DNA sequence: TTTTATTTGTGTATGTTAGACACAGTTTTT
DNA sequence: AAAAACTGTGTCTAACATACACAAATAAAA
């Protein structure tokens, strides 16, 4: 894993002068082809051969643009998530952080494989850094230390990721429904050993509403408001 | 991905009567061999051949015990995380949830690959379910709905995962330090476009203390306390 | 304008991986 | 003793990432 190589690649540090024939492909084109495959058939379906073939080229020609598969996936992930919204709306700091977190979700839902692609050590791309910047900027002027700010970020992003991951397995497509069904089956058969899970599951299936993301965010942001000494914002779920 | 198969496997639903020779291996033995490899060299180093070889057997003999690699990894992950602590200590509900989350961390730190292995759709094993049960049991008697309880779980576990993931890339070993160094380098070169990240990073590197896990947990649990209408517990970071 | 250096796209080859399948040896049941 | 069932193994295939060398193309240098 040559991380230094993929850095220059992700950040577009290409040497200028060329002499040979003009390259027929671009990073953008390649990444888009990979994204299309991953969206339709999952990250496992993305192979050098497949991406190249979809572009009408040979597998080996891809290596002229990308050092390896890891870098290709990094490129795909950074492009798929896109840039953060320029405007997080009005409201106080925490409301804007809430908007930020909410804005993060659609990307994960549209490209569930990004969750897989961004676990473990990786190179942070321009878009990912832009998302970080957008959130951290909201914490300017607070008395939080650098580590604490990073931590607020981690909590928020972690929660969104968790929700996205949960959502990615739920919709009725492939193994998703199976997973839910199997979990339910296990709990039904051996539910006596897991009463709390059984109860929560039953009640969740009954009530049905999943405002999971909002609920968790409110939890976190209420805590943050208290920590910052700011007044509680408008909160629809509590009087 | 045959999820039904791995379910019976993870939960030990083996058919009773045997006629042929006694099996030389057990799921436990196989999983431990895999865990040893993953701990030492990462999840990528775990292959059927490698695990079998380390046990002194042929690759194909493993398939007598495990339907495929996915099931092997699921087995490894469930065993590696182990059972939740029987006693979460005294204190109020939120203090016990805090203890639960803190107890979750060492497993992730000892076996960083579990993060990778438990992203995406998977079969939930006995230990994972036991962890869920332990946390959900603390929410008994609250007015939270089933979905909300699951969500509290997701927020807490998600945060611990995030911290573990961050920690997994930090310690000075392989690509970890590189990643941090590269991020720092990117920010140093182009820091003007990411002032908030730059500031947070600089301050974090300076201050140094990373009570990241505790900070985030307090954030979440403060929010939860407010939601539950319980008084704030003893909190060392606030008067 | 000719030559030369450089870069692209490709074909071929290698090593690794997951998994299918059939077979021989072993053990329990009949 | 015979039959049935199960285990461990060897062989085989297909997919994959990646190394390497080569021909065609193209821009800079002569």
C-alpha cells in the first residue's frame, strides 16, 4: 500500500509536460465508471478488468492512470461523496452541524459501498477534507480544544455512517431483508436469552417510524449544547 | 452469500449423529487460527490456505467445517469480540451505558480488523447479540420506543467504532503514521483552503491529550440524560 | 525535416485466491 | 461382514491483481 502515491493522485498533482500521445482517459472518467459499477452491483463487482472493459479499454491501460486498485477505490469514494453543501442554513451552531450531518446521509445511501471503501487506513481526499472543514468551521469560536473538535466530528460522522449502514442492509433487495429476517428468526427462537433485544425489536417493528438519524443527532447535539453552554434549540420531540 | 448457512454455523446448530471418522478440527480452533493471523498481519492475510496451513491441514479440509470465507470471518469476529462484561458496575443507567461502551473498546483495539469484518451486511453472532442485549437491558423502564433504543445503541457503538478506527491508524507501525503524516502534509501545503482543519490539527497535536472516547460518550450520554429527564451524573469535566 | 525521447495502449505471463468435484480411507450402524 | 456416512486430500477451474516488454503514436530537438 503506497499511500504517498495515491496522495498525489487524489490531489491531482500530475506532472505538466507531455511528449507522447494524448491520454484517452481521465481520472474522472475512470472513477465514474467504477462508481457506476459499484452502485449497481456492489464494490465487489469492481475489478480492473471490469472498469476497463466498461470504458472500452484493456485492463492494463488502467494502470497507466492508477497505480492500483486501492487508489482507484479511493478516487471513486472521494468523487462519489462530492463536496459538502456550501450553505448549511441559518440557525445556531448546532443547527448547522445538524444540517451538515443530514447532508452527509444521501451520499452514503446512494453509494453504500463508500462505507466499505472508507473503513481502515486510507488517504483522505479533497472532498473528504472539505467535509471535515465544513464541520470544523462551525466549531470556531468555541472553547473546545483541537482534539475535542475532531471528536465531535467523529461522533456525528460515526452516527451517520451507522445509520447508513443499517439502512443499507434493510431495503428489500439482496441479502438485506435476509439479514433482518434472520436476526428476527434468531431472536424468535432464542429470544428468552435476549429479552431486551426481543422487546426492542418487537416494538420497533410495531411502531415502525425510524427517525433514527434525527433522534441520535438530537442526542449528540443536546449534549454538545450543554457542553458549550448554549441554550437548547427548538426541539420538536420535547416540550 | 448464503446467510442462512452461516447462521446455523455461528449459532452452533450442528446436526447430532455422526457416523464417519471424528473431525480433527473445531470451529473454535479454526477461528482462533484465523484471529491469530488477522491480529498479526491484518485481515487481508487471512486466506483459506493460510488458516489451514497454520493448523497443519489442507485448504480444502477447511471447507468441511466452514461453507466459505465469509462465514470464517464472521466466526472470527464473533469470537474475537467475546462476551460483554457480566457486571457494568453501579451508578445510574447512563453510567452503566458508559461502562458498556468503554468495555467495547479494548476488543476493537486488540483486533482492529473486526471493524473491517463487521461493516456491511453480515450475520449477527451470539456474542454480538449478547452485547446488544447488555446495552438494551440498561434502557428497560425508560419511555424510549424500540427504534429509539436501537438508535441509542447505534450512536454509542458507532462512536466507539470511530474512535477505534482512528486509533488503529495512529499507532506507529505501518501505514498508520504515514496516514497521519500525509494528512498533516496535505494540510500544511494547502492549509489555506482548510483553515479550520489546520487549526484543529495543530491544536490537537499540541495539546496532545486524547480523551476522545470519554468526551464523545459524555456528549451522547448528557443528551440521553436530558431526554430521559434524569439528573446529570458526576462529571469530572464540568463543575 | 529528420531524428530522438517519451508516453500510451496492448499482449503475454505469473502468482494468489476462492471454490467445485471426485476419491480413498475411516468409522459407525445394520 | 456389509453398507452407509463422513473426513481429509489432490486435482481442476475461474477470477483477480499486477509485472514486463513491445509496438504505435507524438512532441521536442537536431
